[in-house]
């Protein structure tokens, strides 16, 4: 069971990232819990300079862009 | 009933005239540039200068550069602002970044330039830059004890170094060339080099129909829709449809629609650069110098874009499309509403309140700017409307400086990151400085004493810089003594 956090105030990119991440989890058959983090203080706890940020099991794996499904699947496998 | 129809007609007419005339040559390249900045400029190439140990003369200009190059939308503005404040070079540069971002980014500049004139864009850029640095330094002076108490966290966030890839620089520069070639009203761009005649008998009657549909009053600064304009609106709709099919999932790869949309966008820019003259019985199409300049710049974009990594290219297109989706609909609604408002607002009101350049007029303009909230970039057509209705350029600039900087949304955001007391001080400073900036600009427009003004501003920033250095030195000595 993975915990996937989407960091972002709710802009277009954050929604897109969530959709891509959900698709990636579904296609890899990984069970994951999705958490949206929109509070700025909570977001700033991670070292990122641009949202959206993707956090898998409390590790920031990407920020400021939308990764492809393949990339996300690989991070989920690690 | 009749008057409601007239209002709606005003809104639709404004929108049609606007889409036909201004949007294409300026906004289409601007969206692509904004996308390229967001995806092709690695943040670390600028943020490496914003670390805790960076000296003043490095961190403030770097903060301004970050504001104009990295911060094209709030996704970057807020985290970067909080990052610079908490983990980087501190309050002052963070404020400079925040202040400069809405006025110094490419979209705002290009748009201001095409709608209000290059002089306005230039004044907005310079005054925002100087006052952004000034306000940053003042804030840092006011709250210098807070900055001194800054905990000694490691600033790993700002330790990364990166360079912009040469191909990305090529893409960015050639996109800027497209923008300049498309909008500048200068010889040799405006000269008609060759022309062809098409025997289209409907051209003249179509033009007459358009003018009947969208009646306009030149004295009020309104514009009609030309035949070329109607063609461009059709192009815009086609781009919208194909882009939706081609860009929505661009991250996973491109498809036929992607290429159709890109080709259409390039064609649109070329058509917009031509000169269409309908006459009874036919249509003359003039090829201006602009057509060749835009064509060459587009070729350069293509040439460099091919050398980008496929992944970079995709994220560039995605970011550009995202900006279109985020900004364009609001802009369309905004322009429509501005068209309605223009029918309602009497020029006498505007002239009575802000027709002169004095403190009251500038104050009113700033007050309006703080309490009205317009979505990104809509402040520019609003400003255009006020200019047409007789507002003096001075107060207009004051409004343009305060409106995007101080909306309720941005004030709340700032307060959440730096606390209420500092946010209040920031709001006060921005209001005061906007009034001063408007007054100075209006003074310059009226009397042309640019040398003295520029000198005065430079002295002001220099005095602040010295005060800061002195304080920093005292702080350092204090730490050493302790």
C-alpha cells in the first residue's frame, strides 16, 4: 500500500498530475492512497520550488512538471 | 430591453474587434514563450544565485530575473516566494521577486505593449523593476531583526546548479523574434513588398456586412472587424478545436491533431502579418516585410525545436497549452465585460476623477486597483478602456502597478507565508509606491524630464542599498561579538 501525495494549490497542473498518477497506479495494479495537499505550509515542508509536486511514501519524486505514466510506475515500483 | 441588447452588442463587438486585431500576433507567440520558460529554463539556473550566502548585488537582481523568467504562473510564484523567504536569501529578495513577477513576465509585457503602446510597457517594466527592488530593500530594513533571527537551515534548495540548454536558448530567442516581428510597427516590417489580386467578388460585400454587424465609433477608441479579422477569428476557433484534441495528452506523445494545431498556429501568424484590402469585385493581398520576418523567425523556432529532446518538446507544448486554457477563457470573458462597461461609463466621470496627473487622481487609481480583482492580464484591456475614456497616463500606470500586485488573493497568500504584520507593511508600501510611480510617469509624459527622474530613482535605490550594507555589517559584527 503506497501513499501518494499531490502537492499543489489546486491549479490545472495539479489536477492533471493526479489524473496521470491515478492512471499509472491503476495500470500497474498498485494499491495506493491518494492525498491532496493544498496547504502552503505543508507543501513547503518539502524542498520544491514549483508545484505540482509528487510525493510517494514521503519522498518527493518530481516537482514543477507532469511526469509520464511510465516514470510514475517506475517510482512506484521502487 | 433595447438597452440590454445594446450593452450585449457592445460586449460582443469589443470581443470580436479584439480577437481580430490584437490577440494573434502578440498572444499566440507569448503563450508559446511562457510555456518554454516554464518548461525549458531549469529553475536552478537562476535560483542558484538566491541562496542564503548570496551578496546583495547578486540576490536582488537575481530575484528580479526569477520574477520575470520563472514566475509565469502562481504554481511557481508561491512556492518560490516562500522558498526564497524561508530557505534562501530572505525577505527582501522574496518581496522583490513577488512584486516584479506580475509586471515583468513576458506575457504582461507583450500584452501591455500591444494594447497600450511600447512606451507604457517600457515604463511599467522599469518602474516595477526599480520599485520592486526598492520595496524589497525597505521591507528588509523594516524587519531586519526578523531576518537576523533566521534559523541557520541548510539551503540545499538553492544549491543546485544548472544551465539552459543551447537549443532551448535558440527556441526562446526565436520565439521572441516572432513576437517582435509580429508586433513592432516599424519600417521595413510595414512596407508592402508585393501584392496579388484575387477575383473574389464577395470580398467587398462581406466587409460591409461585418461593419454592419459590429458598428463602431472611432472617437470612442472602438474598432470594427475587418475581413482579415474575420478570417483570423475562424483560424482561432480551428486552433482551439485541434489543440484540444492534440495537446490534452501531449505528455504521453504527439498525434495528428498536435501537428495540425501547430501548423494552423504558424499559418495564422503569417496571415495576420499580411495586408488585406477588399475592393469592389476583388481582394488584394499585400505581402509586407512583416510576413517575411515572421516566416523567417518561425523557421528558426522550428530549426531549434527539432534539436530539443522529445520530452522537453512535449512539456513545452503542454505548458503552452495549459497557459492558454488557464488564461484565455478568462481573458475572453474579461474583454466582453469591458465592452459592456465601456457603454455604461461616461467619459466625463473618468475625466473628472482621473483626467489629470495629481495625487488625488493617482490615489483613486490605486484604490481602484487594490479593491478590484481582475484575473491575470485582464487588467490590461481594462486599462485600455480607461485610456480611451480619457484617463491620464500617470494614474493609469499607478493603477497598472497596484492592480496585479495587490489583489485580495495575493495579500492573503503573502500573509500566510510571512505573517500579517509584514503583509500589511507590504500592502502599504506598494500602495504608496504605486501612487509615486504613477505621479512620476504622468509628470514625465507631461513635461519630459526623464533624466532627472531616472537619476532620482537611482539615488533612491542606492541610498537603500547603502543602508542595508551598513545594517548587515552591524549584524555580522553583533554575531561575532556574541
